[in-house]
């Protein structure tokens, strides 16, 4: 299959071990949520939290057993929990908590389904390997890591009693300068190894010279936009973004909480003091409005890629050495962001910092297929359902992005008026 190419006869044992690690991570995340809150829907566009307890296991069994074992759907929950949601037309889910199976039933389904997958893994590793098994294991692992991150978005908005955490406010700000990126060729996509269908085929895009912010836009910078009336002036917003802002009375980032005389920031179970030098997390609509207010633009996907990797196809922004804690905030090392200039060893060749981790970065590029795109046979709607002009590409990663998703070809995407992603921005100048 063109869209998922894995080395022939890849050893399945390391993949089984990574699936176990990903399971452990999602188990840890669910353990953070009191049982009384598991049927909450903290984000209107998503299912209730309890759905994902079963969805992760349903995805694995549907992908691995039903495709490779020739099994029929053996459990009605395999279908019930098969697919998540992403409403783009404003038609939010309206199901009640009592319309889902009881929590004990969901947990029992998870246990028996995981046991079915483990039995299949034990058997498949005793027979001759094939590329399809490896491909689908990669997909199961990455699907779970991606959900580990989106669960973190949800958990920041659960109705927990929140008290300010003893984290001092910091008003130190980094130097707000830009760096030059020479004209060049951005190498987008990948040719070999595992990738989702939207990552193929690799190709070059010519990019004229431009300048880009050295760091992601900080909370302090965005606060100045707010204080200048940025949320009150339609000229900074597209018509559709402005209607969304007005309809929902949006006046600040979703991660901010207005205290009696100062701003606080949401964390998982706390409110923390305003951190001026952390990256601001906002929707694409808010990021675009900020860029217009600043007289600038969001980068294209190709511009961001040139700033991060140049034209030589480096593995990471800093080169080919593997990700570690000295180069960025990623791979679940901490819940919250860090200052935008915290990792100078992660700098790219042009001098931009923080391009991997600490917050996804919005681009102005709509999520579209590359030339030669072919939908994945095992998941034909994974990307194709979102080539609708209503989703935008994000690059980079957040503190909750697994290291295997830091590859240069990986493309994330969300709706422009979805404010819950751990995502921010940096701006470019093209003249």
C-alpha cells in the first residue's frame, strides 16, 4: 500500500513493547479522573470521557484482530466505541450520560478486549512476519499516543474544584526578535517508514526568503493584543471567526481564567499564576487575529518547515540526535508548558527555538492532500474526511506529544475555532 510503507520483516516485539508503554500512559491518565467525572463532556465537540476508556481498546481490536484474524465483530461494543467525532457544522453531540453503558461494563469491555489483542499478539509473533501487521501495530500505537494528548486537553477543563497552586507569577520576557530564513526547498512528507496517508508522497516546495519569530508568541505578548482591544475589533478577524467569537462571547484564550484582579491559567487540577514567558495557547481564529493585529501572518506549512529543518531533511530541528529533555518539552515530561526560550539546545539552523514541543504551532495552510495521496486501506477516512477546507495544519508538538510523533513529516490538524489544543503561534514577515 503506497500510503503506509514499513520496512519488510520489521520485528514486531519492539512494537508490542511500545503498545504496552502507550497503554500504561493512557491508563495513568484515566486514573487521574474521579469516577464521578468520567461521564462529563468537558469539551462540547468531543464524546464524554468514559467513551475513550473503551474507544482505545475498540480501535485496537477492530484494526488488529478484525483485519488480521478474519474475525467478525464479536462484541457489540466493538462497533459502539469504534469512532470518535469532530463536528464542523455546529451540530454538537447531545447524548445524555445515561445513554451510554455503565462504567463497570465499559471497564469490563476494556479488560476483555485488551486480553483478545494480547492473545493475538502472542500468536502473530510466532508466525512469519508481514508488513501489514507491522503497519497496523504502528497505527494502533500512534492512535493511542494521539489520544493521550487529546485526553490531556479534556482534563484541563473538567469541573474539578480548583484552587490557585503555589507557582509564582513570572514577568520575565524573552527577547522578541525574528530570524532570517533563506530561500530554499522545504522537503514535506516522507518516502519510507511508517507514516499516515496524509504524509505521502515526499516532495519539495520552493520557499522565498522570509523572517520568522525566534520564539512562539507568549502569554505576555497576547495580553497586549487583548489590552489593545483585539477581541473587540472585527477588522482583525475573518467574518466567520468573528461570528464565532461574538456568538460565544469569547474574550480571552480558553486556558485563561479571569481572577478578581489578575489572570490565572488552567492546569489539570489547579489554577496557576500567569506565566508571561509561556507560549499562549489559542485557536487558529485567535492566532490569525493576533497576527493581523501585529501586521504580520501565520507561516505556511512549507515556511514553518524551512525554519525548522532547512532544506536538508534533518530528522529533528537540532539535527539527528534523538529527542531528550535538554532539547524540548515533549513526550509527557511535564503537564504544563515552559518558557519559550527554555531549550536553546533545540534551536534550528536559522536560530528559531522551541519548534518541537511546548505547543503545536498553527499555520495558515489548510489541511489538504499531497500529490499522489492515497487513502489508507485500513482507515480510508483518517485524513480524507478532513480535506474539507475547514481544518488547518499544525506542526511541531506539545509537552504531551509522544516522541515518535515528532518526526518532520507528521501533520496535525484541527478546526480553526477549536480553542482547546495545546497550540500557539509564531508570525512571519515576507517583505
